[in-house]
C-alpha cells in the first residue's frame, strides 16, 4: 500500500466513537423511576382527596391543600435542588432525595390527621425538588451527544403512561380498599419504586464531585417562598375565612414579594437562583407567562372534575379515575403530530391547540350544565376535545420558550420553567376549587357550579393565547437570535 493510498484510507475511516458509559441505559431506567414517582404522586392524590377528607376530616380548603402543599413546596425548592446537585454532586443529592421522598410517602400513608398529612405532603414536595433535577443532569453526564436525544425521548412515554394510569390507579386503590388500606394505599405505591430506585442509584450511578465554590442563594429562596405562600394561602383559605381585609393584604404582599425577588435576583448575579439575563429575555418571560396560564387551567380543572364527580355526583374513586381518562387519550392522539405541525406552522399551531382546548372546556360546560343527570359519558366529548388541544399546544411550547435561551442559561432556565409549572398547578388548584365551592355555598347545584367554574378556566387559556403572540413565529428563529 502506497503512502498516498494509506493517507486516503485513514481519512476515510470514521472518527472514533465517543466514550460511552456501559451502564447508561440502566441509569436512565433509574432516573425514569424517579420521574414516574413524581408524576404519579402529582395526580394520584387528586382522585383520592375526597376520600381522604371523609376519613381524616377537615374543611373544603383542606381538600385543596392535599394537592397544593406538594406542588407549592416542589415549586419553591426546585431550583435550589438543582443548585445543590451542582454543588454537592448529583448522585449524593439524588440518593438523599429518593430516600426522603420514599420515607415521606410511607409517612403519608399512616398520617393520623389532615393537618399531619398536609405537613407530610410539604416534605414530599421538598424531597421531590431534591430528587427530580438530578435526573436530567445525570442523563447528560452518562450519555454521549449522539445518543442524548434517544435518552430524553424515553421521558415522553413515561409521562404519557403516568397521565393515563395515575387517576385509574388512584381510583382503583381507593375503591378496592386493598388490605383495608383504602386511600392510604395511594401513597404506598411510591415505596417499592423508591426502594428499587435507591438500590439502582447506589449500585450504578457514577460518583461525581460537586462544585464547592458554587454559592447558594438563601435570601432568594426566602423571598420566593414567602411570595408563593402569600399568593396561594389567601386563595385557598380566603373563602373559608369570609375574605377578611387582611387576606387581601397577604395577597398583595405575595405580589410585592415576587417583584422584590425579581429585583434582588437582577442585582445578585453571582449567586442568583435565576440567571439575571433571563429576566431581561422577553421571549423567555413571555413563555413563562404562557406556561403559568396553561398549567393553572389544566391542573385546576383536573382537581375540579375529580371533586365534582365524587362529591357532586357520588362516583366512586375508580369510576372517577376512568371518567378522567379521556383527557389523557386526547393528549395521546395529538401529541405526536404536534412537533411537525409546529415546525411547519410555527406558533400558530400552539394557538390552535389552545383554541381547541378552550372549545373542549366550553363543550364540557355546556353538556354538564344542561344535563339533569351527569354520567361519565356526559363528560367524555368535552374532555377528549380539551385533551386534543392540550396535546397540540403543550409539547412544542417548551421548545419555543427555551429556544431563545443561551447555552450557559439552559440549566437555570429549565429549572425556573419546571418551578413555574408547579406553582401554576398550586394556583390552579386554589383558584378553581375556591370558585366551585363558592357556587356551592351560594346554593347552586353541583352540575351548575362545575359548569360555571369550567368557563372561568377558559380565561387563562385566552391569556395564554395572547401571550403566544410574544413568542417568535418559529422556535428556530429564537435559537438563531440566541
């Protein structure tokens, strides 16, 4: 072989493959187990909540706190959880989070009172905020660039399975009264997952050193915590207390707290929870507005219908879970095509999704409000149409929000985006359950009350529709600008 031929042959050979962790797919499975625990816990309790209140007692606002306590704690501590993983090492924080989450879940199952359960739900949310952010970082550590998209693609089916299965599992466990546990079994679901995830993490996850020089932001955490509680507490408790003047003062303080948090973050970039440049990125902040409006409507309606089915129509928890399944079916039908539609039609495809979702909620209100007797089939057309709208609007939304974010801002931007979803969930639960119970207190029938409340849920969707106009026409345009 001549020298020239040898040179050509060497050039034609492919570049060496990047180094791969031989256990990367098993590690991905562990991360997905943790993700499944959070996804199930975030929705399974909504179906069981009326049964929990019947057993443990408490007011109507207590029922709201069963869901809001978890999502609120998760939201305010999520970004700090990600920062702790960077500082102390992701494996260490992941293990701490999964141990705490599993123990808190088991403790919820033996809660002796409603107040104790709410406190334990806060602990669950806090440990969840430690656990979940580490998974994405670990996946990026163990997968090479040419496989990372395949790894992240596995999250989609897990989310879909959780969305379909959680209400049904929650209803089946509560109605089936397995081993006499009743609703307590919904919290024990996490225990075998947690044990499996812990064993796998200790055996397989790589040990990585943290960045001890990375500074935390206790003042920022304190401000965002007080501001979040200041918003959610009055919305949950105000109706029960008769809307005294001080409740509105707390609500105003929550709004002021968020403004103070934003101002503080802008001037403390070296330790800020949120990269200050993100607060000046109009595409990103507009996207957060859309996310908050969307998730407040979506999660709030989920709890609202669960409460209505059981307290208003006397459905069993299992029947309630099956009744809510068409939402997830609708999402499954349109989530796949949503990406190519967004690539072809840009942000307009998301707006079509929001319109379809709003139309589904309108149909739901029309059929429920005009029915003398509400059956599961009464809810199916509106739920299915609303779910199809969700599937069109939601998957591309995150691409549009994050496309205009610079590479060094992605970690902070993703954390804030997830935290915003959780805070929106807490707000949606607080607002729509409060409206529903206010109609009930005023003497309206349950069907009329839920129909009127569902119409209110169209308002944040309309605001989200308008907010999308502030996003780039196509996600790649924002990426090019960044």
